[in-house]
């Protein structure tokens, strides 16, 4: 059996979980000679980067995989990296493109063999993971935002995660006193048992003293972890924070690309949890290697997926096969790429996430929805 066709779909949509911000992904559809189809995704996130990924794919990469045996994923991915060596050694658009192709190949392989992805990866080490409502608050008052988060806990989520520096009127990550009050208010609203994560994020330009003050306050309110207080390559800042407030777990890594990036992060011993997204780090193949690396260094891992149900499904399978997974994040508000794109949207059951049980990724894409959101 050979690959006979590859189609590329850059999508644009409004994200209700991010104050209806315009977001973008690029999907890949790979069809084998017998008509079986696999889907993959890269989280390019912005329209211009999604369009660039689509152009790269359709200008030669999709044609390059035609005629290959779809079961020989390593052979195909190695060929693609040999082809993109000049512009893809350290990440970037080439990594997005190869991530989407790799994910689609794993989905296709599972469907050809009639088994779920987790079985192809050696089997589940865990049956379920605690579900985290991953949010971008936008309301103007602390009480209103805290109540919104508490509602997610009442609706069954085991944890809530808050992104600072986002759209809307939340004004989080900017005013230090407001940030500290926010943590106190949220903890009081969600109760003592619920998990609580703060993602400082790209737009929160904290210096080391401010991060240390925040972490001390966060420790008093039992923060599950503090995510990305500094740019990911500022290892010295992470080392200082970890030494100053060792009781607050630190998570980072979502902006890295390569296995070498994650190797250096693990060797530095500056975080407790690493974050990786198969739609960015060379697909299922790349993420599987990263979670194995995390296990070697006794570091937890979190699948940083915040895009479509395709990426979510791939992330669940890899996470459940990992030695040291932590939680699993979901967007709590209904949205096009999770609830409209597939026939079987992924949600939590009693506060936990389980693997989709169909062949491959286990989600069925609705192609007319792909066309609806296709970038024109």
C-alpha cells in the first residue's frame, strides 16, 4: 500500500476561550491507496504562519511523500528532515509542517492496522489523567473571574489553569498587587482541593524579584505550578527562582522545538514539569521522544495542546503512554475546533480524561467543517 494523495488546509477561526481572538492551524489529510485517510495538525496559531506552513507543504513536501509506504513513518520523517536541513534544523515553520505530516501518518497507520495510537506506542501506562480547565480570563473584576473558575470546578474539572497577559479586561500579569489578590481570591473561590495553575505567559515581562515575590505568595495558596515566568532560554532566571522558592513547582518548555532543546532544559534541572505539543515538536514521533527524555530525568510532562480535537487526541494518547504525565488541559468553552470539527468531541468524564478508543487518533473529522473554516 502506498500514499496516493496529501491535502493541506490552513484554517482560521474565532476562539471563544480567548475572547474570540482569531486563531489559526494547518491540517494535513493523507490518503492511502485503498482510500483510508489520516489527519494531522500543526499549531501555527496565527494566519500568516499557517499560510506559510501550507505554502511550504504544497510547494514540495506533500509531493515528496507520495508513493511511500505509510507504515514506514520513521523513513518518511527522516526523508523530510534531510530535505529541510537548511531551514529546519532548529525548529520554525519546517517543524510545523513535519509535525502535521507525522501526526497524520500515525493516524493513518492506526487506521490501516485497526488499532488505537496508544497501542502503536507500546500501550497505556495510565488509564486516565486529571482534567484541567485551561482558561484565558477576560472579565474586569477579580470576583467575577474567580467565580467563573469556581464554576469549572463545580462542573467536574479537577484543576483550573489561568493564562496571564491575555485579551479582554482581566489585566493579569501587569499589576503586581492585582496578581497577588487574584491568586488569593481564586483559591478562596475554588476551595482547598482543586488544582490551580498560573501561566505567566509571553506578555508578562517579569523580572526575577517580581517572580520571586509572586512565587512566595503562590506557595501560601498551594499553586500546582507556576508556568513560564521567564522566556524559556533564560536558564539563569529559572535557576534563581527555583533556589529562592523551591516549594513552588515550575513548568516551562512550550516554546521549544527540538529534542536537543528539551535535553538542555532537563540537564539544567530548573523545572519540575516540561510542556510539549505534538503539533510543534515533530508530531507524535517528536513528542514521544520528549516524554521519554522527561522520564529519564524524573521530570513531569504536560501536553501543551490548545488547538483542535486532532491535536488533543494525539496528545492524550502520548500522555497516557508516558511514564510521568501530570494533568490534561481542555478548553472549557465550546469552540469550533473541538466541538464542531469532529463527530466525537473530547471532554472529561467525572473530572478525568481517557483515550479515544477508535483506530488511530480515535477522532473522526468532518470534512465540510474543514472547508467552512478554510483560509481563503
